[in-house]
């Protein structure tokens, strides 16, 4: 599965003059991973900003894919952009996305889900990131990877937008929440077919999956975008609304478009702008501390960050129920504890953890972000 390499050098050269765009490396899983970090000049750290992660296609690289121009949107919308690079393979740089043909996958032993989770943690440690507004978008194999993250890292991803790639046939997608999804696909795509996808779900089945997962309306509202560009393409916009927790599934069906990323004014639609318009509407409630407070129950968890243990402190000695999750949403343990307990965390690896705390009758009390040094 080869993807179209963008010819967008003029956009990338424009980016080079900006001191905010930096090539960085990150050690993970025994490999040195690479990514581009873009911080807009208007960012000053005084307020939490969104994070947008952009994933390239098979055989592409982070430098070329930064040419989709998400940094230009960030300059006015004030968010940070990460464009990571996949690990090399015989077929070029490739994500372990779950896309497969005949049961064969590329880079099946690379932990890309863990890498993206760790990259989010690292960025949050250095910048004031709004943990409720972390978004992912991708093209082709990067779109398959985007959907894998929604399937397996949904507690951290507020919304996704995928272009020319769906859910891979080797992926068992079991999201733990409703996820807002926007998808763009050309009907003349000869690489990832609209109706006969060799690597995963066809577009219709893909949309049906997310509509069902999000419990959206099964009958969409359909509109046609103005046909302003002489590109022999037309765009149909499908909106499946009223999903659980105000989620939605949207499809931009581009008639006669191939395996490519479209821009205005040469086309009727700018994928980059539409993607941000979609993503920016959503925030994840999973990471928001529950503001339920009562005069007889106030809970403090300390120290944070911690080394070997944490301790609870409350004005009332009460029984609480705890669930602890790692940074990709896997539950590590759960159980009842007293509010004056000292909790051993020596067995945990360094990184980010989420602790959900309930009363003894399992009424939600708070959600704590904990960092082990």
C-alpha cells in the first residue's frame, strides 16, 4: 500500500523561517523516534491550548507531511502541532496501524500506540496543554493509525479526523467511549478504495461502525459544498448527529477525487481547514475533574508527582473506591480503600496515570492525573 507523496515544498519552505518549528527526537521502546514540534508565536503558556497530532502515510515522512499546513491554522487558533515520524520498514516509514492485506501487517512489533501516548505525556510536561482537547488526524496509513488511537486511546483523544484510511482489518476496535469522527475520502481513490478496501473497512462500513459506537442518528443530514473550482470534483457532506455525549460522525465524500489531500482554491474544499473546524468543536469530558464537592468530603492525593507511594487525606475518615489506569487506558487495579491509606506505587513504571475516585457507594468524586517520576 503506497501513498501519494505530497508536492508541498513551497509550504514547508515557508515554515522553515519560523523559529517555532523544531525537529526533535524521543527515546521509546528501544528506538529513537522523531517528530516535528510546532509552537505558534502567540503561545505564551498563560492558558492551556489544544494539541493536534498529524500522522503521515506509508512511505512518507514528517517533513513532507508538515506541508498540509496545520501550523498555519495554529498561528491564529493557538494550538501546538506534533508531526511524528513512523518507523522505517521495507515499504518505507510505516505505522503499526492494524491495516493489513491477506493477514500481513507492516511493523507489527512497533508499539506506536504507546509511543503516541508517551509523546503526549512529554509535550504536556513542557507546555500548558488542555488535556481535554487532544486531537489526531492522519492520511492513508496515518488515517488507519488515527483510528487505532481512537479505538485504543480514546480516553485521551477528544476527536479524530481521518483522510483516505479507515479501520484496519487486523484491528479489533473496541472503543471505551463515544468519539467524534470526521472522515474524508475520494470515490476514485485507487490506493484505499472507497468501496473495495483491501486493508480494512470500506467507507460505508466504517461510517456505520462509528455511528453505531457513538449511538448517532442513522439517517444523515446531507448537503453539497459549492462547486467553485474547475477540478472535476464535487463534495457531499454527511452529518450523523445526536450521538452519546454530544458526539457526531461526519463524512466528506469527494466524488472523482483520488488518493490525495485537497486544498483551496484549487479544489472545492481544504481538508486542513475543515479538519480543524471539526476538531475544535469537541473536548473530552473523561479527563475533567468532577467538580462534585461536599462539606463533609474533600479529598487530597499527594505527593504528585510521586516516587514510591501516594497518600490520601480527607476531613472525614471514609471508605472510597479507586480505579487506576495507565496512559493508554488500561486498568491496573481497583478496589476499596480508606481515605487515610498510604498507597504503594513502587511497582509502576514512570509516566502518567489516571485515578478515578468514587464514594463507597460508587458515586463519582474526582479524577486525578498522577505522574510517577
